[in-house]
């Protein structure tokens, strides 16, 4: 009986050790990718914040251009939301938290009589929208660092086209903003129409060559870098979450190996004690 238990425990120890090897390898891979995207986020964030602050500030001083991209539309009935998740799982609650926040947004919009459509970035949100029959106007999966900037430009142009064609009356962006290796923040921001901010003096700008040319040049750049920065932030957050999840799984595997080893040693000791008892009993019987 003890021998059978020992074999079962030994197989479990071997299985957990194999799992630990996998989770440890995934932790190391995620750590390497995380460091890369952490660097990219840090390098691009000042430019992203700068162009956003400049555009939101000077747009308040524009008087002659009447465009929905700045002033917005009177009736908001169709709302688009760009949602960024990962392509793969094993990253804790990262994807579930994004989906939960998207559902809250959709419910709030429905209460106001609005229809919501999604531009999905990542397999997880794409598959969720398909499964739950949520309208999608675009899907982007398996983005790699070499093409992220071009894809962000494509998504920005698509969003503007949908806005101008009245498929969207507003466009929002939902992503996970990277804070640190252990912290990220679910962030919602409105992309279109552009949010304008009044600061002292920004209503007295002089534009050269013209207000229209300035906005035609800055607005596409803003949308491109805003989406690119969001993709970088979300990817860094994803790898951070996966790194933490795999570290937790590795630590749990080590704890389980220790407990199973203790059970195995006890069963082995019980087996040895039983064998000794049987030998002693046999010797006594021969006397």
C-alpha cells in the first residue's frame, strides 16, 4: 500500500517539476520582453505627452475652423471604442479586467441610448467580441514592435474615416497604462473629438501658415502617437502581468514540490518501518 502511494507521489513530483521548468522559462522570457517595452515606453512617453498637450492647448484658440474633429457633433448616437488586450493568456487578470471595463462602458452608453462598436486590438478582445456578438469595425492581432507604429497610424486613419462617415460620433480608447513593474492602470480617454483645454493665453495664438494647415498636420500625428503609445503601454503592462503570474506559479510549484517531497519521505519511512517490523516478526516466529 505504501509503495503504491510512493509511486503516485513520485509521479506528481515529476509533473510539478516539469510545470515549474515551463513557468520559470516563461517568466524569464516575459522579463526580457518587459524590459524592452519598458524602455520603449519611457523613450516615447515625453513626445506623446508633449504633442497631446500642445494640440489640446492650441485647439482651444482656434476660432475659424469649424470641424467636428474639434467641436464634436450635436447628437451622439454611435460610439466607437478602441480596446487593447493581449494575444495570449497566462497574464493573470490583465485581459479580464480590460473586458470588464469595456462592458461597463458599453452599459453606460446603452443607458444613454447609444450604440457601441469596437475596434479590437489583440486576440482576446477579438474572440470575446465574436463570442458575445459585439459589433466590431476592425481587428488587429499579433502586432510586433517593428510594425506597431504603422498599425497605429492605420488605426488612427480608420478612426477618422469612421468619424467623418458618421459611423462613429465619438471615438474612445481603452488600454492599460504602464506605471511600474508591479503596477498598471486601466485608462479610458477620448480620441475624437479632441478634448480642448483652456489655459492662460492659449486663446491668443497666432497661426502660421494657417489654422487649418496646422491642424491638418498635427491631428494625424497626435492620433498616431496616441495609439502607438497606448499599444506600447499596454504591451509593457501585459508582459509585467505575465511575468508576475509566472513568478507566482513558479513559487507555488516550488512550495508544492516541498510538500510532496515531505509526503514522499514519510511514506518511504513508513514503508521501511513496515519492512523492518515484518523482518523482526519473521525472526521471532523462527525461534
